[in-house]
C-alpha cells in the first residue's frame, strides 16, 4: 500500500501526513490485515514510485532519485537497487524542510499554481488550464510556470548537491507539464549544482507515472515476503 509521508513503514502507521488529516497516527497496516485477513505492507508513495522507476528504466544506475509533484512534494532514493529510508525510516522528507518562502513543498505543488492563477486571473485555475494558456502564449501563464520551474530547480539543486544522483525522475500530477517548466528548472539547477553539468545528470519525466508506484509496491511486497521466509 502506498501513502504520502511521513509514515512509519515498519510499524505500518501513517503519521502526521499534512494532506490526510483524518489518518493522523493511523495504524493502517494492522487495520487492513484484520479486515482483509492478508498481510498488508505500507510505504511512502514517493519511495515506491522511485523503486518502480529504478526497476523499469534505470537499473544500470546506482543512485536514482524519484520526485512526485502533486498536492505535496515527495522524494525517494534508490541506492544499488535498494530503497534508502535512513536510520529511522523517514529519509527524503525534504518537502517539509524550511525555505525562504516557507515549507519547501509550498511553492512546488499544485496549490502554488492555483494561488498564482488567482492572483493573475482573479480566479483559481487548474494546472491544466494554466498549461493551456501557456501553450497559447499567454504572458501570465508563462510567468507562472517559469517561476514554478525556477522554484523546483532551486529545490532540486539542493538534492543534487547533497546526494549527487545519476538520475532524477519526475512523476505526479504536475509532471504532465514537464516540457513547460523543464528549461527553467534545469537552468536553475545548473546555477547552483556543479555536478549537474559536470556529470550529465539525467533529469527526466516519468514514462510510467502512477504505474511506477504500483510496480514499486509489488517489488516491496515480494521483498517483504522473501524476508519472512
């Protein structure tokens, strides 16, 4: 089972996840195990996305970072084919870190596009609608997505400097606009992260998108069951 973090995957508990207020400190794994009478495993959705991306496209790479852009900002890290979740299982919760604009994910999530569209057009527009305006050459939409790309690039430059991955693969709902914010995002990364250009780090849009999370979940279950044997 995939769920947004932070969570305790070992105990199967969703912790204080900002976007799921009704599931605070919820022992979801035990609940589902009792209700369905089958073993239930839970993991951060960005972690599973990253694992699925590594398995489907990047198995030749030793260090792969997965990024999910949606109602929040999720990160996952795969090193030598294994999820890296830190000493306590909460590694890569970078979206909750403080930035000059507040919480990191605030300016790189769907709500950012909605707020900026309201400021520009007087009403909240969906990212898809703003994308449509962008493609028509609307200056307001161009400004919104260029700033979004710069924000995301700044965030990812920190990730590159800290981890120096070979690949950063991007999924989630907002990744559909990847071609629109890609140029500004990469130019911002290049300004702050020397390894990006020196080592030709791959930063690409996920081809499988949500299916990568499903694939990662199946890999997780297989690994968990093998450990039980």
